[in-house]
C-alpha cells in the first residue's frame, strides 16, 4: 500500500501539510464509518460529542470550539433534532440564542459512537511504540502553541 502522491508534494520539511493530509484521511474514514454504522454525518457527531462531553452549548460556541462553519453546525443540529438526539431551549438571558442539549437517546448514542471511535483510533496507532506516540503528541503541542504565538487572533 502506498500513500497518495500529495503526501510527497512538498517534501518532508512540510510536516504541517502532512498533518493536514492525515487529518483529512482520518476524517474521510471516520465519516464513512459514522454514516454506515450510526447514520450520522461527521458534523452531527461533532455537535453531539461536544454537548455530551462539555455540556449544553450554543451553536456558535460549538462552531468556535471546533473551527467549524456555523451554518454546518446549524444543519447538523436540525438533523439531530429531527432524529430525537438533541433539543433546543431558548437562553433565559437572550431569547434569540438557543442552547443545544442532548436527549437521553443522544447521550446513549454518544457513548456507543465514542467507544467505536476509540477502537478506530487504537487501530490507527497499532504498532506505534509508546515513546514514538509521546514524541508525536509533544510535536503537535509545540506546533499548536507556535501557531498561537504567530497568530494569537486565531485563539478562541
């Protein structure tokens, strides 16, 4: 098995580009699995995961936290609501703002999908020694911190 030609486009010194490509490859695989196994889009999963892990939130907060387009979040929330996995409640301080809350069935779905995703990520890391995982983790943290230093306006 070989990597896509784009992997080698800029050479090994373009690690951020390779991280981006890898993230897209993971997203495509995750998207296929989420749809096939749970009938969810990746955006729906991200909304459900956020509110189940972090608590009820406004769509704008979910969008900011994940760097996701607000319109995509809005569509995902609408579909999750139609499926009975979330409800929206008006914010008592601002009636135009709605808080997205998981239902019991949404919470149950979250737990099942979360466990399935953990299995996928464990499979992706199979064969990677722990010391190398730690190096990758530190490298990603350094890159994220450096981005924040170079472009603090991108911070949330």
